[in-house]
């Protein structure tokens, strides 16, 4: 049965060259593939143009009660490639469902790959260049390209990714799961502060029981983003 399946799929394949197949699909689906780059890395930006137009429309009707929230993450890896997706909220519906607007398929997590996506977005969503919209990502350095391309965007960091990063750091530095739980809870209480002043007053109390190495890690990797991308008092404004 497996051999029969191989023969059948082989007969239906456009060709044995993946890049030729990719370009054939692009020509057959002109409303889906925006760009293909093959050297030095394979980069494909794709997505339904109608969905992107829907996002463009929703950006213009965002109100205080219906706030648009964008998120972007490199979540999936298929074989040799990563897939990054830009998501938005369908605020025209009562449930505000999360909808994928556009996808980036890339070989490596490079700034140049995300820049290719941003270039397409700037062309297709010109309002994104001037609107004050929140974009949530993890703390991957390459995602700073969004802030450079869209200076009015409020770039925020995801709490879930932050806590996962802390856990990985603790386990990597000979800590135990219970140690990670303590650090995560402390950081959670810090970023849930209702004001910058409350955060700064709470920080010495929490950090005095931390290891020296975690104190250094916190100030080097986390503290800089608390007052601009992570703190509750920052997020509530958005």
C-alpha cells in the first residue's frame, strides 16, 4: 500500500524540482503568493489578499471598545522551514476571532526574512505606517524590524513567552523546576504592578532572594523591556 501511494503521488507531482513546483503554484494562485526569494535563503511571503484587505478595513474602524491587536510569532517548523504568521482580531464579530493575515516561510530566523514580510505589509497596508496599533511578539531580537518599519506601532512582548524563557534559563543553569516556578511567580508579580513606581518599589524586595546569576540575567535580558513592552501599566493603555 505504501508503494502504491508513492507511485500515485509521484505521477501527480508537477515535477521533481521543488522550486519549479513553488513557482508553478505562485502562477496558478496569483492572489496568494506575494513574493518568492531563493538566494541566499528561501523566503516566501503568502496569504489570501482578501483577508489582508479585511485587516486593512478593520484598522480604520478600530475604536476604544473595539481595539485591534496584532500578533506575530514563528511557531511552526515544517521540515527545513519555519512558518511565521501575522494574526489579527476580527473585531467586526462579537467574538473577535483571531485570523491569520499573512505568512512568511523561511529557512532561518534572520532579520532579512522578517524584513521581506514588513516590506509587503508596508505596501499592502499603508495605514499601518501611521496608525498606533499594538503588535505582540516574543522577545526575539529579529522582530524589532517591525518597530523600525512601522514607527507608530506599539511593540509589546508576550508574557507566556517570557515565562517560558525564564524556565529554560533556570533549567539550563542547573536549576530545578521548583526554582523556575519561584522566579516566574516573582517576575509575574513585578510585571503585574499597576504603575512604574509600584514596580520599582517591589523590585528590591523580590530580587534580594534571587541568585546573583538570575539578578544579572533579569537586568540584562528582561528589565529593559518591563517599562516599555511588558508592564501591566503599559499594556492597559493599549
